[in-house]
C-alpha cells in the first residue's frame, strides 16, 4: 500500500504561477489574506506589485517581509485621478513589456454607521458600497490596459452574502453588491479572456475584523458548525484559493464564488 503525504499548507509548487505578473491590493498586515496570497504567489513563481493606501511606509515595511520585496504604488480606490494613472504607475515596475496576468481585490471598508442596519445613514452606506463593491469594477477597468493576455484573472474577497449575518448589517449588503459586480464583470470581460471570481473566506482575525462590532459572536458560529473546522487565525487556506484562481488551473471558470470557510456555508441551523 502506498502512503501519501499531504503537501504542507504553507507552500505551493513553483511552476504554478511562473512568469505571471500580479497586482495585489489590501496588504496592510502580515495576517491579511492579501499578504499571504502575495507570499504564496511569489513562492509559486509570480512577480508581484502591491498597492497601498494612506501610510505607504507601513505597506512598504510589510512588503519587505515577503520572500522578495515587492514595489508599492499608491491607490485610493475612490480617487478617480489615482485610478486613471494606475496602469501607468504599475507599468513602471513591470519592465519592457508591461502587462498583468492577474489582479487581487482585497479592499473593503464600512464606517461605524454601516454596522447599524436600521439607523445607518446613506453617507455611511454609500461609502461602504463604493469602497467595498464598486471598487472591484473601478480597479479592474483601471487595470484593463495591462490585462492584455488571454487567461488573465481578477480575484476578489467576499464574506458570504447570501444570508443576513448578525452585526454585519450594511457591510453584508455591500458584499452582496460586490458579488453581483463580480458576475457582471465576468459577463462583460469574458470576450477579452479575463476571468473574474471571488473567494468567500470564513471569519479571520484581522485588522478589518476589529472594526466589526460583535465580530467574536459572528466567528463563534464556525466553532461548532464548520464540518472541516475553522481556524480564524489562519489566512493560508483562503490565500491558497486566491492563488489557484490566479493560475491556469481554472481556464473556464468565471463569475464564480469559491467558499473557503470549512464548509459552514452548506450547513443549516
């Protein structure tokens, strides 16, 4: 009988993304899905460029902790001028034939009012939808001049928006908008050979999670209900799904949502 040894969860085979060039947004801490996706992508052979918002020096310090230090370009996804110049600024780091094979959208934000469904005002709600959902479209179209190769892949991160979660409120609505945006992008960009998919991760202990009131209560549901179990401190499984969707392993998959949540999404009460 042959004994098979499972591959370690922290590594991927180098050829998987060999020669690919990726733009990764949302790297703020080393615990984020975006950071682990960038790390795994580099280990799998990709060249990575990061974006940063606000304190670029902080993102640059985080970038230095990757296997190979990645360049960082500034991006506020609500700033039209920055979006308009993004392709040119990213191209400066891509050599003589600037092009991208993939983009990772890991951007979300909701003001405190977005976490109060009945009393949240439109200003807070519109901010949540703009940053967390519309930005998938604006980021992708800003990168289209560089996404010239058939088989390019856009991968975003969501939190399963099919149901109403406690405490999540208007951010849940924003995630539903993100998921719909992904489907329309997949429809409109398919003819250009660009795939658009999302990874729906379970709750992870991250900087973003700290802004969600009652996050601990939300995450508690995973303890007993996820068939495979769930470690809220491990962003690795979600990051591996991101890298897989960036690769050529799913050439005919678009408009999809891949759940990486220990299987909780299939369970009932």
